């Protein structure tokens, strides 16, 4: 669409029919004719004075070519040329934004992430909470009343897939009921995004109130009364808010209140459209570090040029200390689940997560090895050192790491740090029952007759210039026959080992050998705004490595854990628990999906993406419980009014929701009863007819 001198266009497809992501993982390929011609048209025919890319992220900056210092043979440079490139980019994603700066000369203009609030309870969950409250207030000696309540609570929980029908609960079921109360509190308090951010609009007073309340806990470590936060959101200053809430006025309270007053003023107004116009006028766009607004209020105001970090100071002292705590939690959770002390862990490391947390996941990986970073007298990272076993107090755990392409590109020093830690542990003269890294390296060395430097390689990623595992591409296209193909695809793309020299070398046999012995797979979750079912990168990486490990071990599955770092303490959940939590707090929650539907076409697309990503987790791990698909079906497809609303807003995505649920059934990830299956198939046919413009009544 053209409006005077403004052309609005959708970036063309960048891959190939049947394998749309292929080009991104073949550095000798060229963009499609349509993609190349589009940018040539912008430069030479339309003669644009500037390009403005919207969204996070496009494909231009991931075209084949060098990672830094573009030359005229690199496709990003050839495509954008000298055309000024402005890029509206999410404020919480400085890592991928840095790639856009490096590889497509982009000036980033940050935009705010969606407002967040607590998920709350709905429908049957509200009734269940009421029954639990009655149980808690009942007298322990009132046997008859508590027996009846236990039966009601179990019945309600079974209907919500929160409990089993057998054995029947009674007055002695206090532990089960207490666990149910804990789970319900977690569901109610879980933070979820409230719709999507709209460029050009400041945040509403209600949304600011919720966000500021959470910010007081995360950024200032000071939970202020709701009344004080409400006063600030309404325009009160720090002193007035303190008086209205009856606060003592301590230094810590006043510091937190003053910070919230500043944030409230910035969030209430739009800073992004003005910044875009200023940039297009050739004005200077001020820099700002990227991050999470809850933990880093300094990212506001948005409309500024994102930058990253000092690579010589990552991981920070806090990240090393906290990483050790999180590693201990992971070990304890694995043991508590009856799996024993792990010898080997598969871990996924992303650039974005490490930038947000000052290197938290790096600190966790080092802690599992029993290692720590080493800095020179100027505070610059120079290498790794081993923690003595007597100080460590447990065996060194082997860690097979897969890095995202962004991590590899932005954190070469940290890549070498991790490789050095693995090598040092492999060469340490220690008992094998206290050093599993050395134990496994020696075994591989004996088997293959290689040197220790090769046997000790534990850091894997794509070959230089390539990104992702393409497992998400296969899931998205539906063009795969069995799960083994997914594991093979992951290994094919992620089996390049990075040693202490930083250069990649293909090591598929080594990767398969190491993955065959891992006892669990693990990744952190760092953002409130996204979950493991929100974007496909999670099952592409963590799901991919879990599937590759199962393939390498001859079909033995491993538990998958998520380290939820969105709270101050962090919490370890199984993948099953995490998907169930997100299903209840997001996909099945009217607060979440009504917030999405307010955004029309894009909101339905977001819902469809969550359904597809849930299918992706079933395909890669097999650890999604069937009730999730059942309740998604009932919520979005079998409800006639919801089906109509979604189809009117986005007929294509609505049809895909039904098709994904049918695909999940066909691949045996859930088994609906005959009536539900027939209704789902009929609804799917109806949505397909609507998509093709066929009037259902006329067709009948």
C-alpha cells in the first residue's frame, strides 16, 4: 500500500517451497528472487530515502555472509546498500537487535513490551478456590463436614485436570489438598502479558498500576502497598503516596517510590512515534541498554537506540553466585523426582537470556562443571578456573551445551570460557567418581583414539554464519514423518563444536556420544512477556536437544526442566508442569485470550502460534499431557461463538488452530472421544470452507 511518499509492504518469503527456513542455514545459498528484487525495488525503483523495519525480527539481518564487518559479497550489505535502515525493536531484546546493527547497519528504535499483570482465576478455578477456603476454615474435628468437602474438592480438581479420580480423598487427604492450594496460588499469581503493545499509545492507568506494583518488587526489592502504587499511577508524588498509604517514609521506601514516580511519568506517554519521526528527520537517536522493564526501569523511555553490554565483564559476580544457587536447585529437583545424582546435563544457552541476567545461565553451566570465571586486575574476563573438589562438595557434572547463533556471535569470549572450563575439568587429575567430565572424556578418547582436546569438547552450535536447528521449521510446515527426523535435524545443524580457539569444527559423532549419556535437559526462562509456548525457539532448541538425546540413546527419553527466573528466587519446573501452567494462565484464561482478541488479526495469530508451539513440545519431548489439547479444543474450536469471532478476525489462523489439534490427534499426542473428534473435524471443515469463501449453508 502506498500513501504519498510512504510505501507499506510485507517482507517477502525468504526460503524455499517446502523448506522455508532452509536458506538461513545454508551460507552458500542466495536469497530468493522475490526477496532480492524487493530490496532492489526499494532502492532503485521506489527510490526510498530510508527503510523502516517493524517487528522483532525480520530476515534481512540473517542473510548469508560474514557475522561482522560486512563486505560487498555479504547479502545483508548487498540488499540494503546505502539505504538508511531504521528498525523498531523490542526493548527487551538487545541481543538480536545487536545482530541487526552489525549485519544490516540498523539504527534501533526501542518499543515497550506489553503490560503484564497476574493471571488470576476463572471459571471452575474460582469455585475450587472457594471450596479450598472452606476446607481451610473448617474445624479439624468436624469429620463429617471435612469428608464431604474433600469429596467436593477432589471432584472439582478432577474436572479441571488438577487431580486423579483414584484413590478417593477423605479427611486424611490434607497433603493432597495442601498441594492443590499451593498450585492454585501459583496459577493465580503467575504473571502474564495483557495483550500486545500498541505503538503511539501510552500505557493506561490500570496497566501502569499493575506494572509499577510488580516493578517495586523486582527492581527495588521492596513490595509497596497497592494503595501507594495506585496513588502514583493517578499522579501523586513520592511523599504524597507514602502519606496516603501510611508508610514510614524510610530511605528504602522513598527511593522505591521516587523510582516508580519517574517510571509512571515515562510510561504514561508515547515516546516512540516521535522518536521515529526524529530519526527519519536525520536526528540523533540516543542510546539505551536493553532489558526487562520489571528489573531494569532504565529502559524507559523507549524510542531510543538499543545497545548491549561490556563483554569483558560477563558473567558478573552476581550471576556467578546466583548461577551456583540455580545449579543446586536443578540438582535437588532432579534427585527429588527420583532420578538420582546426574552425571551429565544437556543445557541450552541463549544470547538474550545472558544479556538480561548479566550471564546467569553461563554462571549455572560453570557451577555444574565446578568452575568459575577468572578476571585480570582490570576486571576483564581472561579465562576459567576450577573450584577445588573439597570446596565444591560434590562431583563435577558434565554439561553438553548448545548455543544459539546469537550467543555464538555476540559472546565469543564466553564461548571460549565454557570450552576452557570443560577442557580443564577433563584434564584434572581427580577421581572419576568425583569428576564426570573427565570420566566421559576419557571414555570417548579410548573409544575413538582421539586427543583429549577433542574428547573434551562440550560447546556446540551452528557452523559459522548459520542459525537455529530448523526443528521449528519442520514442525511449522508439518512435513515430517516421525520424531526421529526432528532429532536428526537438530544434530545436523547444531553439531559444530567450539573449543578454546573459538573455531567451529564438525563433531556429529562426539555430540551424539555425549547426548547419549545425558540424564536431563535444561534451559532458563528469563522473561515474563514470553513463555515456552509463546515462541517456537524454545522447542526448537530445548525440545530439539531433548529429542536428539533420545535418538542418540536408542529411544530412552530424558526429563526436561525449565528454570523460571522471572521471580527473585527462581523455580525449577518440569516441562510438563511449565506447559500446564502456561496453558491454564494463558491459553485457557479469558483474561489472556480476550486481551489478545482485542488486537484482531494479530491476536488470533498469537493464539494459533501457542497451539502450534504446544504441538512442537509434544513432538520433541512427548511431555505435554493430553488434557491440554482437550481443553484448547473446547475453548477455541468447539465453542461456536469463539470459533465465529476468531474466524472473522483471522480465518487462516483459525483454520490452522483446528488443523493443529487434528494433527496432534493423528500423531497420537492426545485421543479425543469419538464425539469430540467428530465435532472437531466438522468445525475444521467449517473453518476451511470459510477460508476458501464457501458459504456453509449454500454448500449444504
